[in-house]
């Protein structure tokens, strides 16, 4: 049995993420770090204080000390852990429904625990081999108010003043305690929506996907704002609308930040996940930089290997010189900087990023068939496209970069019985063509082998 999934421990509060489990996670983390300080934060959910108390009890019982930061967004917990802790714990289920909660553990650099570290925690929990402090060695707790320090660190890093008008939709999540204050300190004129924390998420669903926040499209225009930004429950993720009400695609956002870093740095290495658009390469290369691709979930290895100045997966932006965690607040600050620096409306800045046509679809495939299917697909896809392939990447499934900038990615899902097919074409027609080819190849291979 596994407790940790791809985003730490997450699930329904009544059946999975119970106070009993939270107590054990606290004991396990305390046992794992042996001594020192664990920093803890929580999101706005109705169950978060309950879980926090259980985790703190567990930590103290092993003899470690605790710094309690209260209701804060996840990036701030990572930042504070890097500054003050031997480990950090965030109580959050990100954008899940209000009946869920979760626990994420961070190392002393503010990076989420890697798989191996999570396995060690699981082993401690399953074998109940907890460290037990004697009565006079039990840890102590201090409450600290660090929101201003975090905001000041962000202001230092972003280093920008603005007069932009920003519509912020916090979705009643933890971003409410940072984002409006940060932007006002930068000089922005801020209008907020759903910016009081509430574990019932009365304003909207917590995930800032287009369907959940489509109303911002009209609102940003009606209010005459320069842009709208929405965040998820723990505020590590953002969605953006331009002044005309257009929802900005995630790959375009990545391209905007990658471009800024490459320009400011006069080159440099950018690391992105395997499923991201070629438009990023175009703008980075123009600025004298280079793009490297890594499998999903492996940005940290990539940052180290290539000395990256910026790293991203869709929705996740890491700014290594600020810290090695996903920090949406740096991202927001830099977005305002980009708009001012370019000196034109966001919609026009976005229009300068090459627009390609992307399609993603899955083919059902039992886990045990995946290796065989991938082997065949790799061979046949290369054969079919051999006259136009420029580069073949096999770090995660197969990605063929074609001469005209279009690309095809086929990779087995790491979490579901599916093979993912992603195609980006430089035109609608190219997209259709390449997708038909790749999708039917994968479907046929799966049915011929099953
Ligand atoms: Mg989140």
C-alpha cells in the first residue's frame, strides 16, 4: 500500500487523510529528520487546523521543534522551510474539493520530498518505528508571523514597480493572504474577488481551469483591467486572462517567462517538461538561450544538470535563483514586469509568441502492455516520419521534433492505464494530419497486441 501519490498524501478527510494518519505523519517526519526544526503551514480548508494539531503533536513527541506559520500558501511554506527548517510540512489538498485534504513534505531546501524520501516515511509509518522523546526532550512550538518577510523577499527578487490594474480571483484560497498585498506593494491597482479565505470555497471551484473561471473573461473587460489572475486553493498555481478577456494558454505563459529570463540573462539554459510547446524554443533561441526537455516530475534534476535559470511544467514555474520550489508569487510579479517592460497590452505581447495548434488525447492501454506498445510505436512512428524528423527524444516515451517546428509525443501515463498522444502543429492542418497518424498508430498497436 502507498500513502503518497504524485502530489504527496491527498484524499477525503473522512476516510483517508484522518487525524490518526496526520499524527503518524508528524511522528514519521520527526523520526526522519532526527532533530532540529520542522516548519508547518496550512491552507484554508475546514479540516486543516484539526490536521495541523495532530501533526504538531506527532512532531513534538519525537523531540523536534516546530515553527507554526498558520494559514499560508504553499510557496511561502517552501520559502520558510528553506530559510528556517530541517523540513517543512504543508497541509493542503491544493485544488481538490473542500471535503478533501492532504499533506506535503518538503526538504530543507524547500523542495517537495522525492519518491525515495516518501518511501522512507512510509516505511517508518508501516513499521511503527517512531522515535520517542523523553519527557524532558519533547520539542517546543513557536508561532511566527512571516507574511511580510515573504512579501519583502518577493519584492526584492522581482524588483519592479507598476501602475497596472489587476483583477485577482483568489477562489477563497490561501492566496488571499499574500497576493493582493504583494501587488499593492508593487504599486498595482488591485480589485479582488473571492479574496476572503473560506474552506467551503463558496466563490467557485478551486481549480483555476477555464470552465471554472470563464466569467473573468467579461469581467476583466467590463472593469477595464489590464489583466486578471486566478489562483488555486493553496495558491501555487495561476491562470491568466489578458485585457481583452482571452485566457492565456499555459505554454504561452511558459514562453513569456522563459523569454524574460533569456533576455535578462543574455542567454542561459531553460528546462521544461517533455509535453511543452516548441514556441518556447523559438523565443528562447531568439534571445540567445537554449531549451532542454526532461520527463514530467523531473524539473529538479534538470535544473541541476543544466544549471537552469528557469524551469517549468505546465502550471508549475520554478525560479531557481529565488528558490527551488514552484513559486506562483514570483511568477505573478514577473508577469507584471513583462507587461511594463514590453510597454504594450498583454494581448499584444501574447500575439508576438508564435501560436501553434495543440491536441492531446489518450488511448486506453493496460499497464502490462505499455512497454510492448511503446516499443512498436517508437519504431513505426520514426519510420513514418523519417523524412522530416529533426530530433528524437526518448527520455519519456518518444517525442519527434520535426523540421517545420511541429512535434509528436507518445508517452505512457505514469499514473493511469493510458498512453498519451500529444501533437503540436504549426498549422491547424498539420496538427490534424500528424494527430491522425500518431493516434491511429497507437490505437492499432494497442488493439493488435491485446
Ligand atoms: Mg496547488
